[in-house]
C-alpha cells in the first residue's frame, strides 16, 4: 500500500519503526512517499495514496474517499500555528484581540491546511492571502513580500532567531474559543480498503509510535536524515509538541475536536455534506 507523510520529525518519529520494519508488519508492505503537507492534502483530494497524513483542514474535502485512523495524528494543546510579523506590535494589539487584518497580505501554508482554517477563525475579514510552502513564509515576511505570516512546524521554534515577532498564537485562540485540543493533522485511509486491513494498519501505527517512545529521547538516523539542517534539540521540541497521547489514540476528546473543526468548516461552506463514519 502507498503511505504518505511529511519529512518533519514528528511524522518520521511516528512511522520509523513501521517503515523500517523495526516491528513486525504482519505481512503488510508499504511504498513510502515523503512530501510536504500541502502536497499530501492535494493528493488526498484526488485519492492518490492508500494511507496518508493530511491536515484536518482538508478533511471535509476528502470525506468521500477517506476515513480517519485512531493512531498517528497530531492534536494537542499549545501546538497551534503562530501569526508573525517583522514589526513588533504595540501592547494593545499584541494579544490579537484588537488587531484587525483585512487587506494586509498574509502568507499562509496552503489553502487546505488546518493553519488556514484556524487563521480564518481568528481573522474572518482577512481577504489578501498568499498561499505558499510553510518553509518559505518566514523569509517572505522578512523580505516584505507579505506583512504577516502563519507559521507551523519547526518555524515555531526559530522565528525569534530571525528577528520576527509573534502577533497571536492561533492555537491558543482555538483552545479559548472551543475548550478542545487543536486538531492539526490526522492519518487517513481509503474507505475502499478492507476493514480488517484498516484495523491492522491502525494497530501497526500505534505499535510504531510505542516503539519510538520506548527508545526516546534518542533521535534515530531516519529522523535525522529527513530533518534537513535542524538541530537535535529542535527535533525533540518538534516531537514533544506534536507526538502525544492523541497520536497513540485519538480518543473521544480528539474526535470531538475534529467534529468541531468540521462544524466550523460547514458553517462557512453549507453545501458540504458529512459522510459517516468519519472515524475507523
């Protein structure tokens, strides 16, 4: 089966034991594809891969093709995207509550990402968005190509080193509004695949995460080779933020958060239909 996920440390940490057969894969073979999340989102809309990491922001558009697995996703508290700018804002607007974004150009990591949905929840009037690969956003803000940028992944830990400033934590805004963990990304699998295979894959992903945690905080070569020039400390920050109990098992609270995100999407896209079941 084809399996797609990002080269980010949290994903390679989750799938390392599975794809490198450090655990018994119970006879299953995987053709692994590593791509940025927006590419995976676009592929999911066309049903390209059997199993894929996606942003929950794109999930409403792939409901007809995919179902969410219980294991392997990224949810949590204090892990959301940040809105940044090159110019430090005055105290009255630093919380984001009094800041109004309407015509200012904002760099966003992909139209169908959860980051875009969370930004839209906080700033519904923003109408001048530039969609780009997440790793390009910091430099676009620095160069003045965009006035604001929504950053995710390892950029959460490096933006201050470049002299950039946080305007608002969009994840914190979500948590205050909903009281739920932030549903960033999930692992989906084609509905057409046999249910017994779905259950087996879900079980194997859970075993893969548990294996990696048993050997943590060691950073494996598989994680390192796909983390570009990231330091090991940043890799661990990444893993600590995005891999947690929700990654092992989505659970009732995690499912509630996904439903809430769908509800927000549906409220602004009334023509979209929910297809049950959503979860494995």
